[in-house]
C-alpha cells in the first residue's frame, strides 16, 4: 500500500525576469485507496505540485517520500523507473500519440517494463480495453475517437504498468458532462481498488467523488476542506 | 522500444514532405560534388599525361636582347618550382640564335612561375596555353559545381537543422508522455536519434540512386565540353565524402538533440 508524503516543498522558477514561487512550504500526505482532489485558481500551483509528486520536475527545496523513501534526490534513471512502476499520468489534452493506434498507445509504457512478455502485453491491452469499455476501438487511431473515448485510452495507458498512484491533471477539462461523469467514476473505482488517485481539477463535480479535497492558493496548500 | 515510435514517425505526412525536400537537396549536393571531383581529376589527368605542357619557352626577339635573357635565365633557375632551365640552339637559323626551355615540376605551378617571370619583365611562352581553352571551360564548370555544391551543402544542413527543431517541437507532447510513462532522457534521445538516422540514411540512399540515374544525362552534357567518362566514374567510384558529410550532420544533430532532450520536463502554463 503506497504512501506519499510531501515535506516542506518549495518550488521557484523564472518567468521572464520574474521569480515565481509556485509552491510555498507545502506539507501533505496521500494514501492508497483514496481519491484526492486539489482545486484552486489558475496559476495557484496545483499542477506544479502534481508534477513534482510525479517526479517530472524537481523541487527547489523540500522532499517527497514514497513509502518513507526520499525520492526527490534520485537520478533521472531511478526517477524514470519509479514513474514507470508506480505512477500513471492522465493529462487534460489526453496526449495520445496521434500516429499510433489505440492498442499501440497503450502498449507504449509496457515496452520498457521487463515483467511483460509479448504475449502478456497483448493480453493486458485487451483486458484494459475491456475494463474501460472500449474493446472495439483497439485498431482505431485517436482522431477516430470521441473526447471521452480518448481519455479512456489515456487512462488505459496510465494503468498499463499497474501503478499504485494515478495523477490526473484536469482529466475532464476537455469533456462534456456525460463523459466527465464516466471519467470520475472510473477514477473512483480505481481508488476503491486500492490505488492512490490525485486529481487536479477546476470541476466542482470532483467534490462528489473525492475522499479529501485540498485547495491551492498562491502556492500554499490549505488543510483538508472536507 | 523503438519500433512503435519509428512506426508513428513514418505514419506522418510531414515526414514524407521533409524526406522529399532533403532527397532533392542531397541529390543535387552529391551530383555537384561528383562533377567537381571528377573534373578536378580529369584536368589533372589531362595535364599529367603530357609532360611537354610543363615546359615553357623564353627567347629574345633580337641579338641585342640575347644577353638580357642569359641573365634572366640565371634568375629564373632560382624561382621556386622550376626544375630545369635548358639552353636550346636553333640550328636551322644560326648558332648564335638560341632560346631557353623552362621546365616546372608540376603543371599546377606554371601560372606561378609565369607570374614571377612576368614581374622580371620577360614573357614565358607555351606551357599549357595550347590546352587553355578546353581547360578553362572545364574549370568554369568545376567552379560552378563547387559553388552549387557549397550552397546545397549549407542548404541541406539548414534544412536538416530546421527538420530536427521541428521534430522536437512536433514531438514535444509525445516526448513528455514518454517521460511520464517512465522513459529516461537517454532513452528518449536514442529514439529521436534512431528516427533521424533512419530518415537521413533513407534520404542518402535515395539521393545516391537519383545521382546514379542522372549520370547518363550529365555524361552527355559534359561530353559537349570534351569531358568524357563521367558515367563510368559514377558507376565505378563509390564516393565516401558525401557519406562522411552526412555522418557529420547526424553527429551534430545527435548532440543538439541530446542537449534539448535533457531539458524536457513539465512546464505548466496553468500551474
């Protein structure tokens, strides 16, 4: 059961000649089996926090612990391998490779995971497509899918290596109401299945699904709102 | 690891557009390089094979000047590249009439020696003058080919650089996803580099084929200037220099890509 702890996290970056403080002394913990929502205005630092938890960026100061192991000082290879095994990303714009078919997009993370043989990879893709109810879209290109279907493919890709943590950056930002609901229900189901799901969202609907809600304001994280 | 990314790369229409542009530019570059190289060899062959072209004549118009050219001959002997200065009597006119035959070590130095003698106030006749017209037109074609070759080399390099920058921009989101799903910077770099290497090798092979297919036409054009056997040269000589040039480009692009890919990280506009 994964446990993530962010300790005294500070993040500064340069925007033109100005120094922006995106995170200011953030302290927070995330546990398996729960869905966390981080809400806040644009530019409040919520995506910065998410991508730092996902080891896609480096903190200016502070530490991130995965199961009590400090992972913020790992090198690129170690961070990459941790991302591969433990973290699944879902993006607002889906970020599917437009020139790869649905099944090929889902296969992509499995190529660097030694635990999958060629046969197991195929089996896993089939199972994920069935689970997300897009089994008949395997050989389609992303441009042939609706927004909701594309996001489900992106979720399948995020789940390909069976990660413990799912990080979703505005997963319903480009979707209509009906698809929003479908995606949030999938994320809820994943958390009930034991995964730690962290969602950054503007969408007020998230409150219905989240176990804990945090608000980011000017780089500072509020206490649990609910 | 590479298969799917390369497959996606070759499913893009823009890849083929870039490929067509690079093939044309590389083909012209290879053809002009070969013309330049072949004419250079051809001129050398023409001149090397005729030793008498290396010998020039210094003579006096009248007896009064005879003494002056005796002095000049001594000076000419000291000029760099002059191999021999030999006195030759013109028996059929008179024992008193003679000239000097100035031989240089290599036909390439004829112009230099002529210039030195000219500065002394004398004129050396003969040498490669007889071949001048033919050689001049060959040299003109060679210079033109050199210019086009240089221009095309610069153009090809710029196109390849723009292509790589474009590729990086185009695949920024894809590379970010690769990083998010666990690929290291090094693995992403390898994927990009393999794509570019395959791209450039395909472009190089196809442009070489175009250069070979066009050889008979160029052969006919050069034949009009008295330059023969270009086609045989193209078929019998696998010129390594264009390949070395392409390899150098790939190497440079590899370094640029490496530096760029190490910068990949999530940069949020929305935070």
